[in-house]
């Protein structure tokens, strides 16, 4: 099988996979090659992702059995996903990570992978993810109270309120900041030690910072460190008897920078909360759509900046008495206000400067009419493109999170979760027909995937293991139609040859002559005329 994949003979590899994953049965037991396949090649999914991704649907389709019988509008479906969840040693199988690394939203939406990711999410990752976010949610709540709510209540003379603000900020510095510092120091040291680096302007940075949320967390850590270094209450220690307070001479020099750091940190706190959108596929898909169309907005901003600089610099070259366009920054500010509809001036005041008025009108035509409508058209096209696969993108995001979270799953918790799946118990096919182990059985609507023929090849003869499995009779409708077509073509060819022989024999009989030197027809005509004369 590996030779066929490496040599590029994917048709032969496809046939081998189908043969291995065909369920066969005699009167005593069932035969299924999935255990032999994954016991010999535990990295088979990763190998297919790297070398023959087109064979992944064949592999995953072979892990599904659907009953042809329905009951109450539902159909039994067995998903043999044991080797996609658990490895031979009992640890996590390395199947989901290469699939997420491929960034293929189509294969990640296959029913088998959907069941694997949903099982892992509901069984292990969901609880672990919530527990990891509880500390962050508490940190966000304390940060809001100490930075945005309590200081704005207008009762700064209350000593108890000032102590509450100090305690809240101390909690952020002692717990949130130190925890984040320890996390990033550990990850950075591991990245530099193992060489997992990326270079930005020839400066090596840890590769894990390519993740958007981890990068935001690193920036938030730096901001909290800067806030701790500029904390006004720390500067006022010993300066006044009314401590804790922010109002003192030493704190006045750092107050402005501290508030800016606080504003940016609050903004990043809420951005990091977007990561919790993975709880719902539709919400996660909406977030992904927003991220995708932001690239179009970025291009629009670059084009708008170019137009603002172009027309504001041109307007600044003119000599006039209009204060709004007296220099380049003022002209750019005024043109941007015109674009977004915030300009409060009257254009009739510019009649005495016709060239300036023409410049403004031309800018409005290009920016407000052409560029903004072009942005709307681009956003519509981008949304239609992403909407077709947004559920796949959402599942891809959740699968990536699952693969990352399971790396930190405690072994005891993983063992308890695997025991609840009961992969060692045999699962029924139809009612009373006990089948194979290693599967999870679900019920799906009968109209979702109609099944007319049982996919299990059954043999009712001898069950001796010494005998070779009997040759399978072709049951496929296409094979039968092809045989009938070949038989018809053969029969038509024979008929055409027979007709040609008859035609050639008739032509030869017309051209032959009798003993009198006449043809057969002429002799027959002469005999009939002679018999009439004798009469």
C-alpha cells in the first residue's frame, strides 16, 4: 500500500484501502481490516495528508457502516473511529493534528472527523477549556472594576473605595501578570532551545507568536508590566497621609502614560474574549467571516490614505484664505470628514476659490462614490465566498483548538474519558446482529444518506480458516450494465458479419451461369417459356 502511494499509483492504493475496509462475514464471525491497517501504520492519516490527500475520503468512507433498515425515520450508523481517537498505547492518536495542519475545510467537515472532534470536545476539551478561561474571566472582571468602574464613581474621598481599587490592581499584577509572564517565558525558552523561531526584520522571535491570540496575550503581558511600573498609587507611597491615592506630585508625571497603557490593555482583554466563540459553530463562523473581510477593509484604508494624501497635498498648494485647507494636515482632516459625512461647512463659501472647489468635488467623486461602492461590492463577494465554507472553517478552528488542548490533558483524565467510549465492546449492526468493536453508533435521519444494498459481504458456506475467501460476485449495477453492453456489441458484430456473408452470396449467385452459357435467372426464364409453348 505504501509503495503504491509513494509511486503515485493512487488507483491501486484506492482499491487496496477499499478492500481492507470492506466488512465481510461468514456464519461464525465478521472480518474487518481496520485494526490490521492502523496497528501496522499508526501514522497512516498523517502519511495520506502529506502524500495522497485525495485518498482521505476513501479512508474515512470505509470507516462508516450504514444500515439499510430504518425505524421511526432513523437509520443506524456505526463509525469505527477507535484508531482516530486512541493509539495502540492508549494515548491520543495523532490523526487530528495533521488534518488541522492541512487547512482543508472540506475534509475536516467529513462526518467521521466531525464525530471525532465533537466527541473529544464534549468529553474532554470543553471542560478543560472552560477551566482555563475562568481565570481570564476573573482577571477581566477585576481589571474592569479597578480601572474603568470604581475610579469613575466620583467618590474618591472614600478610603474604603481607594483600598478596593488598590486591591484589584494588586490582584491583576500578582496573579494575572505573573501567570502570563511564566507562560510566555516557558514557551519562549522552549522555542529558542528547540529552534522553533521565525525572523521578523532578521530578528528571531518564537514561532508560537504567529498565533493571533497568543500574540495578543504576549502584548497584554508587556502592557501589564508597563502599568505595574507606572502605577500612580505606588508613586504616592509615603508622599501623603491620605494613601492609597493617585493624586500626588510624583504620580502626575506618569499618570498620562498609565491611562494609555490601561486603555490598550482593556481593549486587548476584550479581543482575547473572542476566542470563546468556539462554543458555537455559527458564532465562530461569523467571527471567521469578519476576520476574512477585514483584509478587504485594509485595502480600502490603504487606497483612502493614498487619496487623502494626494488631494490634501494638491489643495495645500493653492493660495486661498480658507482655514480648513491652509496646510496638508488640515486639508487631510477636512477631506476625511467629508468622506465620512462629518463636515459641517457650506460649500457655497468656496465659490471664490473655484480650483479648490473642483479639487474637493473630484475627491468626493473618487472616494465617496467610486471607492466606497467598490468596497461594498468587494465585501459582498468575500462574504459569498466564505459563507459557502464557513462551517468548515469554524470546525477547522475548533479542531485546531482541540489538538492544542489535548496536548496538556492529564493522563488520568484521558484514561477515564477513553473508558467511557467503550471501544472494547462489540456494537450491533441491525437489531440482534452483534458486530465489531471499536465503533460509536449514532442514528441519523433515514433520508440523509439512503442505503439500498447492505455493504457487508456475507458468505454462507464453510467457515474453515484454511480455505481461501471465495471470489466475490460482482454486484455493482455499473458492472452488470457494462457486461450487458459488451454482450450486445458482440451480438451486433456477429449479425453484421452474417448479413455481409448473405449479401456476398447473393451477388455471387447472380453472377454465375449455367451449362447453356446463360445465367441462372435466364435459364429459369427460358424453361418457363418452353413449358408454356408445349402446353
